[in-house]
């Protein structure tokens, strides 16, 4: 397992996206009864490839290697890991389903590598307790498996358990994983009231890394931390360097788009996200930008989100509540629904962006009590972003208002 594969843990934050090429048929699918194929070998749909994309050939080679290896878990692990990486990069969870099918070929007890990959897949679907158990079991079999420590840290950060995250960071240091340790410690520091120290730790990790995947993630996080520190020019420098690496990364595009929206630059969002409507997280940013500009596509984009969230509810998928809350508040002007969704989301995920939508929705709904969990987090963590701290103060005094007030805060 390479260092670049180990650092994929941080991409767990925020990107829980719905299927890509279903966008054009969701309205019909919501009304039609599901069809069960008569033959398991029937091909229902082939995932599209990007121009010049070599992943199809790579996947074919990995599948062939797995088939030739029979019961050897190593080729299967490489294939499942690659499927997961594609899901994170492109925002298409069908790749997660493919990875799950690969893991399901093996009976219990699973080897450490497959346990760790199954933990990654479970956390993707917000099965955090089961994922933590898989990572713990993997480490019991292989104490040197840094990937498991990294992913445990990622989950603890999502849950705002910074003490537990720090223990995983320390374990990475003991294993001699310098870049991983700096990445883990930097983000934990930033989340827990130490923005300056977190920024320095991330910078040090960046200076130690030459791997493009590592650098992309570190530059993205440096951009976020710089923005939280009130340094937009520096944040933009980091984001643009990350974009210049030239790799698909949904988290980077979402963070960059939010930065542009926060700085009154929606036209750039429309330009930079062209061709990314298949990703729900990025479609949300496109729809917000189009609404701000009164663009011709604004109504269509907002309706596409409505359709996708309706399809998710029909499937029982609750992993997109933060995005749905933001859609309800900023696009549908429904603060009460936004607050309900944001509160449900915050019960599971408690990162800064989750706190932000909860605070904004509570202010718009005129419900100070609704924002209390986020205010408690701001108090206990010491998180230093002045935008969120101002929202926390405003939410404590919230009076009934229209959702347009939240839009004005962008």
C-alpha cells in the first residue's frame, strides 16, 4: 500500500454523492416500479468514461488479475481500493457498490487489508460504528496498517472527537508516517481551536510530500484553513495550486466553489463546474451560483436537485442531509425544513460545514434552540473561524426571518 493510498482517508469528509448518470432519468425513476433483472449477468448500464480516461483499461486489468488469482485477497483489495478512489474522485457511489461486491466474494474472517477497505466503504455510507470496528479488527491483525489509523482519525474528526483523533495521529507518528501524521495533526488542530498551529502542521506535511495525491489534499485543506483565518488571497493561492495538479477531485471542487460563493464570485462557479452536474454536491453549488446570477438554467438545476433528493428518500438514503438542508434554505427558501435536515445531519456529522448550515438554518427559521448543538461545539472546540463565530452569536438571538437573510450572508 503506497503513501498516496494511505492519505485517501481525508476524502471521507463531506462527499456523499448520488449516482452520476441517473440525473437524466430520476424523474421517471421516481414514478416507475423498480425492475429486477431476470439474469444476474444482464448489463443494466455502463459507466461513462471521460475523454482520455485510462481508468477503464486499468479496471479491466485489475479485474483480470483478481479473476486469475482465485482466492488471493491481494488483487481483490487493489481492485476494491481503485473502485473506492473513483467514487471519491467522481462522486459516483456505484463504484462503492462495485467495491462492496468485490469484498463480498470473501468469507469471514477477512484479512486485514480487506477489513480496512470494508471499513472505508462502511464509513462512506455513514456506518461509522461498523467502520471503526472493521479498522480495529484490521489493526489487531496488522498493527502496521497505517491506513486503518488514518481512517479512524477521519471518522473521529467527523464526530468532533478530537481527543480520539489525536490518538490516531500519534499512532501514525509512531509508525513513521511523517506526511500522514502532519496531515492528521494539522486538521485536528484546525478543528479544535488552533488554526495557526494547524496551518503550520499542514505546511510542514506539504513540504515533506512529493506525491500529487498527497499534495492535492494538503493544498485543499490549506486553502480551507487560510479562509478560516481570514486570508482569502492566500486561500485562493492554495486552491489554484491544487487545481493545477490536474486531477479529478470532488472535494477540492466543492471547497473551491464554496470559497468563490462566499466571496461573491458565482460566475466562476458556473464556469469551473461545467460538466460536473452528475455530482450532487457539485450540482448544489452550480444551482446556487445560477440562482444568484438569475441564469437561464437556475430553475432546471434546482429541480434536478429536488428530483435527486426525492429519489434518495425513496431509497432510504440519508447520507445527503447537509446538502439537502442547504438546498432547502438557499434555493427553496424553506428554513424550517432546512433546520430539520441540518439538525438530523448534525446528529451524525459535526464538521465546520455541518455547523454552518445548522446555524444558518436556525437563524432563518428564528429558532435559537435549533442551533444550540452547533453553538456548544463552537464553545467546546474553540473553533476560530470568525464567520462561524458570528453566526453562533447571531443564532442565539435569532428571531423569525426569511431565508433570504441567509443568502445575504454569503
